[in-house]
């Protein structure tokens, strides 16, 4: 949790907003228990992003994404679009190959 700023803000788009390291730490704990996603690096509309896929789906399509903002060497904001599939419709998504 050293990479997380004390004043971090998290938005789970269309569901929830959390502020501060203590509140946001519950988000990470909840995601540790999720098995229907795999994360990879990519870009959404030219911005660095974390792409979300369901590893159990054979098509490997992106099902959501997270935008992360940094200040110095700490995460200060996360916008998680996992539950906002409508955001994928017009988004330009590119995976980082490697």
C-alpha cells in the first residue's frame, strides 16, 4: 500500500466513490477475491490504462478498464469502468504487446 497516496480518490463508475487510503483499501481487498478478471496494460483513448478481461471468456475481449493517475510515485486517483460497459462502445482501446 506504499504506492497509494493518503488522499487517494476512487470512483467505481456508476456505483461508488471512496476517498482516502483507509476507504480505498477495502476496494483492493474486495478485488483480491474476484476470479473473473485478468488485468493487462494498455491505452484507452490514448491514456495509459489497466484493461480488464474475463479469462473464462474465449474471445478475450476487454470488458472494462481502469484509469489511474499518479502524483510523484503514488496513485492519487482510480476510475474503474468495470461496471460501465457503455464506456467501451466508442473508446479506442489498444493493448500493450509484450
